């Protein structure tokens, strides 16, 4: 199937749920492996991070609570992730994140 210049809504009809689920699982495994990709950097570049993915699976119907969802996405409890993987954010990283998140708000309107 070829989809040229797809609209954002075409994703719902052009992408099979099983394919989307497989890609999502691969993304999560990739992020679990690439713990050097800090959440603050993901937020600064793309406006989302592992915690956002955890929130999105809850929005989609995941039965667990926020801590369960974050543990699933991080591959460990969030407290363990922060203690063993997360580095302190720099002022520059925080500024990039704020600018990136502002773009999310404009596009959602």
C-alpha cells in the first residue's frame, strides 16, 4: 500500500492495529535499551518521552495505575530508573523542552 502525503487521520485507517502494536512494542524496547536517550532530551526534540508513552497507554485503556504504566515502559520502577539512568537536566535542556512542549500546545488547538 502506498500512501502519499497522508493526513494525520489516515493513520487510523491505513495502519493495521497489529502492525501499529508491533511498532509500538519495538519503540518501547528500543527506549529501554537506549537509556542514554534521556527523557529531557526526547522532550526537547520531539515533545514526548517515556513518561508520555506511559500516560498514552493509560489513556488507551491500560488497566494499571501511573506507576505500573511507567514501570512497563521504562522496564523497571520509575524510582529505579531515576536512580540508575537519569542524569540531572541542564538549563539548556529545560529550555529546549519548554519550547518543544509549547509546540505541542499550538498543534493540539
